[in-house]
């Protein structure tokens, strides 16, 4: 008997095997049973072949995946892993063998809907899935935005529009040391904020063999438990460090009889690698893609002839795994085997990307708060904008030492704000979430694991201040707008789903954003440069204004914009046509699905907002619907793992119609956690494989 599969009341898989390799195979097999369609979608996205069944809407992503050489980079990284760490390479092979075994027996209904059959996973496929999942995490397109807004408003606008707001991904996390808990042992808790997908981006799982026994949140398609885990004696968790570790280079390219050449910093032309690939598009003709790679990296936009609008430009992307052939998978097995904080610390020295801030604690009182990942040392200009490839001084000259930090009053909070990772990044989240979590933790001397969901679900919106300050100063309003002003000023600033006042605030905020975006000083920036569609969200003016609204409402000289008048007009507009219901009526979950939902179930209304601890991100001025939010919640109790808890937005199963497809959603919406069960005697045995 190589492995046993058990399930708890929520359908979460608990796997037991005799060796780490057999366990990896079982993990791959059960993931394919539970998430076959999700695995197929992720494999295609990593290869740049998703348009073959998703249609033209997926073409821009596929182009990026091909041109950025994601699959080829994954192959290189796996080949290097085989050479340097054959044990981990063999373990990854076992996982993919299990995936293939599970896919061979799957009956996910999406395959019938699309006419697809599951494809084969190669040993490098998990690395490609990891790359595809995280290639945009460092937000390199923000460098294009800085260049774009500088061209329209000048260099001072860069700071004014700095995200210091929601990036592509974020998280909350907090570590409470034993001196601040009722048990005398630490608690690690939090929630990763990502695009909410169905099936979910995290898989609750329990992996047990004589070497280790770990519960945690796995990424479907990747072996082990990378980001959030509890071994019984040590637990760890991460947030996005908001580090800048990818560079964009402007390239001068020319065609020759032999191919393509790029002008280098030495003033001479160098041969660039070049070939063409074909992307098949469902319902349309196939598309040829020219793949070019210079000495800096793969060209992801433009070419020798420039961009699609004729602008003479080409952009290459330099990212660490393409340079080093190391994706950090060598950390995965040591993390599973960790017994103490020192083990986690050593494991994370091998981490590559994404760059994270990590918190960990063990049963002996050990604590860890550090950044982990690979950030290149290079000129400041590289971090801010695309730099000219033909000029010297933009090369990488080494790697930053990941910073470390301690605790304050027995607590450490991470919420993508400026903190330990400050030397590694450019733009960070505003301090609202971190400050609110710290304030809540300061409100009580001793905490328990059962107390933590109240922090997860806090809805106070500190970022409402600047807009409400302007509302306070208004006079001469019409009767309806004056009544609306008084109502907003009496509001408790909590973005609760059942709050009509929160809906009114959101309506006024959205109207202000739209008016600012239409102002003659800003409107010209609404026309983005002709970069690929997949990069356009970083270049859209309305979201940029929405996320920078605090800065714009407080700046000393906002380009001659009369902000008080914009707020006045927004109040009058909303007073004339106020929201009909509550915040949750329009602030609804909008999960990403590869195929349209056919269940007919309405999406639930949500509490929270992008600057709340309960971070459910709408795009003010554009939509109240939330595509991002807590992709999981966890509480790791170091006193007793059985008092830990976790939840995901939907359920453990990715199979529509399964009783565990969406059974955790009521818990997720209500701020509750499912119990972590690790005693196999309390589980239901499913299979002997």
C-alpha cells in the first residue's frame, strides 16, 4: 500500500504514505481528482495554449506566456534542479506522475463542455504553473504607468499616483507571540488577497508520512505546501513583500538577413535569439507569434517594427528565474520537514519568487519575521521605469540580502505596507490595514486562536478620511445633498454589506473618481500606449485615480483641479439618484472562471473594501463588484494544532455538483473557520492507492 486518502467533513484531503515520494504522487493524484479542470487550465496558461479552447479573450495572455518564455524557463529550472537537487527533482516527478494518473480517471464535466481531453503533465509543468501564477506579482507593468503619467503630467505625478494602494496581490498576516496569548504559545494568522477564482487558488490539504506531518494551503499543480503551513511544531505564513525584482528594457532591434539584432550597452549590435510560434485560437484563425530574446531577456512587447500603433519601441523583460535557472523549488521539501523556526529560516534562504515577507513561530518560542526571495542589485532607474538597453549602467550586479525584523510589544503585522521589505520595493500598500490590525491587537492583552476571525472580518475604512474631510467643509448645498452630507458625516465608516450608508459613501466616491478622470488636466492620460492587452489594467486611468484618491484629495497642487467642486458635484449627483439598497447589493463577488457559470446561483454580497482588513477590492468609479479578496483565511495555533482553523471562498472540490464544491462559502462569508483535523481516526477513509 503506497498511500491512503482520507477526507474530513468538508471534503478536505488528508493523505498518508510511507515515503515523501509516495506522498507527492498521492498529492498529485488527489489534486487531479478534485481539480482536474483547474489543472488543465493552468497547464495551458503556463504553456500559452489557453486560447485554443477559451477563445480570443485568452490570446493576449498566451502571447505574453510565449514571448516571456515561461515554459522554456520552467524547463531550464527543472533541468538545473535535476543537476543540483536530484531529490527534489525526483519528488516533483512523483507529483506529476500522480497528476497524470488522476487525470486519466477524471470525469470533470468541463471537459465534455469544451470537447477537451486532459493533456499530459511533464516534470517541469509545476514550475511553469508557478511561473505563470506569479509572473505579474511584482507588477512590472507599473513601470509603464510611471512612464505614461510622466509624459502627460510630469515627473511629480509619479508620487501622486503611487499605488501605495492595492497592487496585483496582497495579504494580511500577523504574528502574536506567546507573551500575548492565553496559552503562552504563539499564533500566526492572516489571509492572502488574490483574484478570487473558482475553483480556488489555494487547496487545503494534509500531508503525512514518517518524515513529516503538515497541514496547509497548497497551490493546485505544485507539490508540497509553499506559503502557509503548520507541521505541529512550527508554522509559517507569507504576504507579498511588494518587492521590485523584474526589469523592463527598451530595446533597439533591427532585422538582418540572418535574423534580428539588438543594440547593446557596448554600442555594438548583437544577435538576438528568434523563432516563431503558432497560437491556435478557438473559433478564429491561428496566430503567429515572433519570439525574440536579447541579452537582457525575452521581448514581451513590440519588435523591430515597434508597437502595434507604429511607435518605434520594443520591451524586454528580465526576471530572476530566466537569469539563474532557479525558481526556488529547493525550499519546498525542507519546509515540509521543518521542526523549528530555524529550519524554516534555512529553507527560505533558497526561495526565489515571488518575494515574500514571512512570519513563523514554533512550540519552543522561536519567532521569525523576514523577507525571502531574490531581488537584484541594480541602478535606481531600473526600479522606476523601462531603461535603455543600449546604455551602460543598467546591468544586474548581485542580489540583495533579504531584510529581517523583530516584533513590537509581542506582535508583528504584515499587510504589504512599508516594513521589513522597504529596501526591496518602490510602491507599497497604504498603512491602513496594518495600522488597523495593530490597533485591534493592542486593544487586548491576551489573545486566543478563537479571537482571530474578528480581525479577519474588520470593515473599518480609514481611507475614507480625505473625502469626508472635503464633504465636511462644503456649504451652499441643495437640500438633498445637504442631507446626504450629514448622513455621511454620521456614518461609522464601516463597509458592512448591510449598510446603506456604506453604499452611499461608495456612490459618492465613485462619482468623485469619474469626475476627476474626466477633468481636462487628467483626461489625456486616459488614452494608454499601445502595449499588449494583458498589460492594460496597469495603464487604465480610472482605477489609478481610484486607488490614488487619498493622494489626489490631499495633494497641495493637484494640477488646478477644484477638488471641492468635484466633491460638491458628486454629492448633488448621488442625492438626485441615491443607491437603492445596501453596500452588499452592488458589492458582489465576481470570481474568475475559465468557463461561464451555468448553475444560476447569484453571487453573494460582500462586506469590506480595498483598504479594510476585510479586503474585498472593488474599482471605485468603474464597478462595485469585487474580483479580489481573501483567497483563504487561516489561524495557526502553536499551542495545539487542533485549535487551528482555515477556510476558502468556495470549497475543497473543483467539480461542479460535488457536495464540497461551495460548501465553505457560508463560513467564508460569515467570517468563520473550518476546524483543522489531523487525527486520522476522526477522518473518513476514501481510498487505498
